[in-house]
């Protein structure tokens, strides 16, 4: 075959008429959609020119499918293992029907010797591809290792976290029972009329409201009134007690009304007891919130990493669960910069057939970039909706918008290139958006669009309902 017949192929483009006269020998070969073309470790025998269709290169690392790259019409490949004398570095699977022009090893070496311009371009392609594959593989293996470690840690934390959460929830009811029994024993020595029916401390318990919200002015006024009253009763620690009691709804009026039922000499003891009672309840609430947070984090890590699931095949994925898990994982960064997250979810969107853990990697990269872009107190909004306009297929759209510094127009065309970054030295690898692009466009056959100006940047991800 004359190279002129392949002049529309990237490798042979821009060659002169004279340079296109080289004669090469090969064969046509076809693969059906879904067919395995070769496996990682198979002997590499051919240099390939993609005439039609699309196939994907991937590796299996620690049980997870690690997407490497996609080859489409006009691209060439196979030179790396042929030149290095190594087996195939990954698996290849036909995404659609594929037609290749395949050149065996002997004819490949002859082509390199006879066609100098082609040899130069192949060697340049090989160097670029080798650097890209090595760095991408390293980055992704590191991410997978971290994911595996996180999933294992989540598994180990799950039981003690659940036990602590149950214990914290039981603590409050135990405290209620303890109060009831202990105060029943003490009422005869505390109340002026102790023989009345019912639980005599119930009125004071009904006032306690751990979730009460007071303005600073209202809190200050209540504390001042309570401090004055308690100092008149001779309590040296009036300020400390007043602050705690006001925090759960007590005032001078409701406390003094209840204390009229008590023996005068017991009122200071009662107020000190109430102070510790409230403190225990607040500590119990804090413990419940903290253990619930741990439990939520464990659940998020399990969902984020798709622990205990087969990650080599597409699964039915809930887009919202993945985004929410990612937000929980990144919550510490959001809180540090006091970033407000606005979620506008279309609850009617269906599950999608996708690679869940890799989609979560996309949400992580995009949201993490948005966090870095906004200033303290900034805003990130996440909107999901069904889209039928961007692509030929029914897609789920996820738009992540921030009010940060924006991306300069002159570099927007390059942001998905490997190793390109606008961040300072040591702050970015230039792989986050490239990996996101590969996962969405290459692996899921979707799309990513970006629009940006100072104060408004939106990345919109389109995920087809079915991976083809």
C-alpha cells in the first residue's frame, strides 16, 4: 500500500508528494463491537492504523478497571511495545466495530528504515506517549492505592463507628431515666410539698431545648438577668451557670417560678445541679453529632470507592449519591474556606450505566478545582438535569459552577491537555482535568464543556445513560 492512500491518517499527514511514495505492506483486520482485541501481557506483533471505529485501552489494577486511552479513526498505535520489545502494556477492547490496517513487525521496521519522515514522527509520538502513559499510570495507581486503603479503613471503622453511634443515642435516654430515679429519691429533701402526684421535675425538663436559636442581644440580656438573680442567691459561679442555662432556653422568669416550689436552702444546689445536667445533655448531643459524622464518612467512603462491587464492569449508578459522597469527602476543604454549596438536583433523572468509582474521580477533580478557584466565603453550585441537545444520545448533565477567578480565555483550549496547569509550581499536576476528560469522553463516550469568565466558571459533564 502506498502511503498516499493513508494521507488522511494523523501520522502521515503533512507529508510531501515525494515522501508519500514509500511502499508499505500490511493487512486489513476487523473486530466486532465488544470483542477483546488483545490482553495485557500478550506479545505485541503489529503496528496499527485505525481506519474505522473506536477501541479502548485499559488495565486491571487491584481488581479495578483503569482506563488508559481511546483510539479512534485516523490514529495509530502499537509502536511503543514494538520499539521497546515488550508485550502489550494494557488490554484492548472494541467499543464499536473496528477496522485496522495492520503492519507486522518486519514490515514495520522496513517502513522505519525506508520512510525517514514517518520514522521521525513515530519516534516523537512514542516518546510523548511513553511519558504520558507512565505518568498517568503512576498517578492513577496512586489514586487506586489510596482508594483501596480508604475502603479498607472504612471497613475497619464501620463496626466501632456504628457501635459508638448507637451508644451516643442511648446515652440521652439513659440520662433521662437516671434523672427520674435520682430526683425521685431527692424530692422529699428539696420540695416544700414533696407528696404531690407526678414527676415534680417535669416542668423544668420541658423547658430544656438544646436546639434553641437566640440572637446575640437576646442571649446577652437573658444572661445578665440570670446572673443578677443568682448573685443575689449567693452563687459565686453565676456567670458560668447562666451561660450554660440560657443556651438551652432558661430565663430568670421560668427558673425563679420553678424555684418557688423548692426549699430556699436547696435553690443554689438545684441551680448547680441543673448546670451539670445541661452540660451532660450538650455533651451527649455533641457525641451524637460526632459519631453520626464518623458513620456518614464511613458510608461516603464505601459509596465513593464502590467497595465490595465489581469495578470492571459498568453498573447502575446514582449520580447524586456519587456527588454527595464526594462533597462529604471534601467537606474539610469546603469548611476551611467557608464555601457555600448550592445543590439543584433534578430528582427525576434515572440511574446511569457507568463506572461509578471513576465518575466519582471526575466529581472530585472538578469540585476540588472549584474549591481552589474561589476565595473564602465563595459559592459552588451543582445542577443536574436531563439533556438531549449536546449529544446524539439521552444524557445526564452535571453543571458545576463556581464564582472564582475564572480561566483565562487564551488557555481554555488547553485545559484538558496532559500536564497543563494554571496552578503554581507544586500545587497541581496538570492531570486532573485530563483524567476527567479521558473518563467522560474516552471511557463513557460522553462530553465535557467549559465556559469561564472572571466570577463565573462552569464545567458541564454529559454522561450517556448507557455506556456503549
